[in-house]
């Protein structure tokens, strides 16, 4: 079984990566990937978010690279930020027009003025049971509402930045067809979380979340967790052929 696509990676348009777009594409081709999504941080991320004007330019850069390298399909994606509990994410109508692939995830750095309560409760959840419960309810609501309101291809590192009700998130993900990421760079989904999610007919994706060239397509840790949890290859969107993980 081989991994044929990677739907989570950052270029230097994200403030926390130095990757050059074309170098990423060449690396992906060199390891045999057939499809990648370029998914920089959404503009509402205070420290690392892509500038809207740069994002619009990225569309034509990706179109040019698709012509230059026909052996791979390069998607314009984004790792949108979950903003609050009402399901809002930071993709505006102009961005929806040009985007091919939508990831969404919760990040501490997103729009601190708007989401301060969500961030504060997640921070307090590390020290108090009461706030842990509240954070879990808020984070779950944020993901569930975002999936119902928007066409989200994949939820990134669910549970990595704050507690969630995996059962509830997986139930809705299965309903609306959003992939759950088994992220190679963060520990989530964990083996236990994958086992819970498998109660529903969800699909997973094993992705790198690469912030440097070497990590593009590196999903070995994510595959290990899938294997330990007993996930069948047919449940993983970006592997071929479908079947048992070996
Ligand atoms: Zn992320
Ligand atoms: Zn990321």
C-alpha cells in the first residue's frame, strides 16, 4: 500500500514555514505523489496567516505549476481557522471562488480579539476540570457547526490544540463527508481517538502538515497509528490500493 497524496503542507506564505512552492512540488513528484494540496494558514491567524492578496496570486502560480508538471495535480488549499463556536471559518467569498481544497482546524493564534473566550477556556482547561468540560463542549461545537455550514474537505489535527468529543465530531464528519486527519506532525488523531471515530463510516487521511521540504509526504507515524488502531486501507482516502495496511 502506498500513499498517493498529501493534503496538508505549508509554504513560506505561512509565517511558520520557509518552503518554496516549486521545491515542494519537486519533492512531492520525487516521492511519487500524484496529488498535493497547498494549505497555508488562513488569514485570521495572527502570527502565521497568509495575506489575502498573496493568496489570490497563489492561484495563478499553482495553475502555472500544474502546466509545467503534468505528472502531479496541485490543489490550491487553505488551512482555515475555526473562529468561535458558530461554525465561522476565515474564507471569504472571493477565496471560495478560487479554492480547490479546504482544511479547517483550531489554532491558538487565530483572531485573538474575536476568539479570546475560546482560547482562554482552552488554556484554563489544562488546570481545571470545569474548564476542561467547557472547552471540550466549545471545541466540539465549533467543529460540528463549521462542518455543517461549510464544505470542508478535511478537519486538521482534531483534538491537538484542545479537547474534543471525538464521537460527536466523527458522527457529523461521516454524515457530511469531511475527512478526519491523522496528522503526522501532531499526535492527533491518537490511536484511541481513531478507534472511537471508527464507530462511524468516516474516512481518514494521513497527512504530513509539512513545514519543511523533507517532511512533504512523510506520513509514516500517522500510518503507524492507523495500523495500531486497526484501520483498513479502504478507510484512508489517500492510499492505494485500498485494503489492509501492511
Ligand atoms: Zn494546524
Ligand atoms: Zn498545518
